[in-house]
C-alpha cells in the first residue's frame, strides 16, 4: 500500500526524489536527540503502540559455581503510543506549471521549512515528552536524577557540575561515555578557556564524559542533561522515518505533508541526570 500517495501526486518520480532528499537533509541537520539516541526500527508506518521494559537502575548478576534457575530482575512492561508528527506545506499549481514550462526545478523551500518544524517537534518529544499522549521525556520522566547546582553558569562551573553528575551516574551503576545536552546560552558560555589550561571548557567537558556535547534551544537555561545513552537504557522507536506524503489537491493547489512516527523508550530513568541551577 502506498501510504505516502506518491502515485496520485502531481509531481514526477524525479521530483519526489528531490523533495524527499531535501526534507531528510534538513531533518538530519536540525535534530539533536538522534545524534546520541540509539534507534529502534523502523517498525512500520502502521505501528501505533510499542512496548517498553523498565528495569532496575542498579542490579547485579548472580555469581555461583552451579547455576540453577536465577531470580529474574523485576521488569515493569509498559505500552506507549507512537504518535504522528506532521507539518503540511502547499505547492501552488502555477509554480508547477511555471517550472515545467521553463525547464526549471521546483522550489522546495516550503518543504524544507516544514521539515525543520517536524524536527523541532521530535526533539521536543524527546526532551519534554507529551502530556496529551502520556509520554515522558528526558527532562520530565520520573526516576531521573536531579542535582541542584549553584555554579552552573559560572566560569568553570559547568565542568565541575558535569563532573559531579558523571560521578553520580557511575555510582548509580552507569559507565561512560555520557552525553551532555545544554541550552544555547549555557553551551555558548563553555566556549571560553578553562582556568589556565589553554583549553576551552567545552573541550574539557567532552574529554571528561567521553561522549558528545550538544546544544538545543529546547533545554531550559537553568538545566543541563547528562545521559548514559546506551541502548540498554533508552532508545528512539521509529515507526515511519521522516518522509513526504501527498495529501490532496484543493482549490487547484497541492497539499503535501512532512511526517514521521516516533516514540522515546526510556528503559532505565536513572540513566538520566539533570543538573538544575537553583534560583
């Protein structure tokens, strides 16, 4: 079944290829969560529910010489929604006629703008969840560590607080590499020399956590995330990956849709540490 309605659209196969490539390029450029989250899927466009097994943050395997049936770790299996993220854009029929009569390429800037909006929605889902869909995000999930801080915005304070968060995660049973995600202003402030080291603070942070250090406008400026982003802890379930569909023609204009279906699976909330600046 052609769920994207390519066969009924008023554009050619070559034009479909161009607009799809443009959308994927913009989505990849804007997304932050997918830079560190493992992907699970694609599961298919029709998948609406996905299972999530919540396991303990810190547990230990049995040590024995004669291994018999071992008591399994408690698992809380949950079923959560895989919502649709979508943004429509319109192509005027005259734009198509003009491009073809003059032998020009169609302008896909409206498709690219729609793609950037979908990417922003995906990251919002990852970091903040969705109350309407009963989905938790990295900044909202119950069971995450929250460490109050008074030095987060000070010179050198970012490195010191992230070091404290990393130590906290190790004590909770998680090992590096860790991922750090900060707000735009916080991230910019780390591009200063760290003490007398001759090295930028952001570089010191990256060396410490041994993983990526990213910025996102969706992270509050009073918070920084430090995450053990292994697939055993969390991943992003993908039903239908970012793509373009034809919706309908109306009033001689053609409506298209940039869409995807995704759901963040948090298996161990204690793999997430939020540094929160007080005051």
